[in-house]
């Protein structure tokens, strides 16, 4: 998993349109990021190598999951990220194009 750093934090803040983090929100954002990466892994999508089109799709999915978690914290609302057909299609596409793992890589 990509290590938490200032560049990743800035990218997520920009995507979520967060101008400044209040006390404790950096830990929240980091936790949401870790949960999103875990969700993708459990869905059968491993983290791709940097600077590839596949990586760009992966990052968009992770960003959308983080934003959904950030926007919906502590409140019950109708609809969720699973109601986003574009995100669902991207995750399915990533799953279908997941590189095969040879026995030597396991």
C-alpha cells in the first residue's frame, strides 16, 4: 500500500474539496484511505504500479470511496457509493483486468 505522505494527503484533500483539516481530521482521512485500499484489495483489485492508466483508474476509485466515507460520516442517508454506476463499472473493469499472479509471485 502507498505510504501516507503529504502528497497523498494533498491529493485527497483536493479531491474531497477540503481547504483545511480540523483537529483529528488528518487521522480520519488516513483511516478512510486505508479502508478504501482495503476494500479494493478485498474486491480483488490489487494496487497497480505507479504512472499507468490502470493506476489512474485505481486512484479514482479509491478517491471516490474516501469522499463517500468523508461525506457520510456519522449520518444515515439514502444512496451510497454503491449507487454510483460509473464507480461500479470502473471497479469491475479493474477486477477483470487484474494481472495474473504466477506461482513464483505468491
